[in-house]
C-alpha cells in the first residue's frame, strides 16, 4: 500500500472505495471534480480493492488531475477492510463516504461542511436519491438541516425506510472514528457500526435535501445476494438487537428481522445450514401474539411473518 502524501490542511476527507466499478466510476469522479467547496478544502481518498477491470487505472489517472487526491491499491476484496484502509489515510477533521458508482450534487460537500461547522454537528444524515441510468438533479432550493435525538434516529433505522443505516452521503466528525473501525464484512458493514456512531454523537443533524444519488443496478447487494452476504446481513441484525431498549423498539426490530429474513429466503439459493439456523433463531424469538397484535407492525410485515413461519415449518 502506498500513496503520495502532499502537505495540505483540508477540511473534509471524501473516502471512496471501489472494486470493479470502471463502468460507473468516471461519472462518480466527475461529480467529485465538480465540487464547489474547492480543492484546497478537500482531501479525496481513492482506494482500488483488487479490481480486474480499469478501476485502478481510472483512479490513478484522476489522482494526476487534482493535488488533493490520495490513492491506494489493496488486495482485500472486502469492503470493511478497504474502508478501514481509507480511514487510515484520512487527515481532515470531517469525513464523508462515497461509493464508486454513485453521484454527488456539485454543492454536496460545501453544504454539509457549512452545516456541520455552523451547528457543531458530529453527524449529518442525508437521504439517498435512487436512480438508474443518468441522475436528474433536483431543482435548486435552500438546504434545510434540523437537529434530531439519538433515539429518534435509532428508531428510524429500525423502521428502515427513510434512514437505512447508510453512511454514504452522510457526514461525520473524524473524532467518531478515532477508535471505531468497520468489521471485515463483505456488505452491511456500515449498518453494523451505526449503533456505536450514534452513542458517540452528541449532536446529529438530518436533512431532507437530496445531495447523494444512489445508483441501482444488478450488482447492488440485494440484487446479488448470496450466502456470504446473507451471513453479513444476519450478523448485522444480531448487532442491532443489542441496543433494543423497549417494547416499541422491539416490535420495530422484529419487523426489520422479518423483512430481512424474507429478502434472504427469496434471493439466496441453497441457503447454508448456518444461515438457516440464524433465520430460524430470529423468527422463533418473535412472539406471534405480540407481533401480530401490535399496532406498530404493518399488515404487510405481519403477512411476511406468517409466510416466513410457514416456510420454516417445512424445514422441520
């Protein structure tokens, strides 16, 4: 692992890790080049993780265009380890994570840095704007940021609708990562550490202003789910379970388990014995009476619960 260390004092480190994303990476890099914050305030860390396409060459070429770029090539083939490698290179007081197939609005970095500095925020959560093909920028409007309580954001994570536990497109004080590192997982490594981030964040902002475009394609996690990724998903659920505090959160967590187990059952062929045991354990821990009678659980999730249990009965 090597990189050129240029003497600068950036305000924001943008961390991008990529594996075989040459098809989309040029568009992502173009959106970083277009940031209005200015290269003097920005540090861009680009990590190529054992790509076999042109990803590495594209990253190296981009590093020659801007003096604010650091690059590294690693052999991990593991997104958790690769994100940790990017963290090790970051020097700015704030961090932002970007995937190599997504796109930022030109003012994304500037808006988030300004909001963090003006509000002494440790963490800023932004929505993901999903797209296929070419992203369409939303009409320009004033960015709005509001403070939120840790408990409220935690419950939004458990609902898994407006906030999915994503780190991409969000904004963090580097202080939060002084000792925290990603687990060595092939996916869901971001959601896995969210409870620890929330515990360390005294001031969190949320915004409804879309600044991050999340590209949907056939290589997204849920579209290419396998036993290894399913194991990571189930490990993530076990980690979230540790921080459930009351009956309301318990129902939200159980609904999330039901949905994620259904995703696994629908998308993974030849489910491993270990993953079957984990799913069975999650489902058996749910009280049918409390879950089915709960006003906090949607009708669709109750139907999924019954569908999952019917399938588990066939396992014997």
